[in-house]
């Protein structure tokens, strides 16, 4: 019985460790391994316009398949990786990129998290300042009592 439990545990652990396979179909794969590796790298950087939170490499959507085929087509035509990305960006806009480029119109995407973090720090600092729990705000009697408590904490 212990052996069965051990095997069941191992099977469960292995099943939880399975990673999602890519959506690339065998008929999409290029015979040239160098071009195929470039296509896969590009596909991981491009957003599926339907799924929006997946790359076209991971998406099963028909549009993602069309984009994967288009990437491979452009690579076979001799385009560089940058030319492929520029072509898709011109056609679909910056939204096709999983990681948008830094530019004046995408600056808000890059600076908003840092700006919110800085605002939070300023807010916490102002709130602590307004609380006025500092020792300087205590009367002389309160300071003496605090010193007494600090010397004899148990009583």
C-alpha cells in the first residue's frame, strides 16, 4: 500500500510540473533550423491580438497561426528580425508587441508604475508626519513617565 501511495504521489508531482506546449503546429515548422529558431524567438515577443495576454507562439487562435505563418514567410523572404517586427508594428500598431518600445506615446506605460510607487511613498511620509507620535510632542511629565517605563518595562 505504501508503494502505491508513493507512486501516486510521484505521478501527481510530475503532472503538476507539466509545462504548456507551444501552439506551433507541425505544418508551420520551417525545415531551416536557424530560420525556425528566429521565428520562434520572434513569435514569443509578439502578442496574440485575440488572446491579448499570450504570445502568438502560445496561442491557439486562428489569427495567431496566421501571424506565425506571416513571420515565417517574411523570414524566408530574407527580412531581418527588426524588419519583421517593423512590418507587423506598421500593420497592427505597437499593441502587437508584448513588450512595447519606449517612445513618447508609450512613456506613460513605463513611468506610471514608478510614479504610483513614488506617490505612495510621499503619502506614507505625509501620513506619518501628520500623526505626530514623536517624542518631541510629549509634555515633560509624559517624557519622564516614558523614560521610567523604558528603564523598568515589566511594571
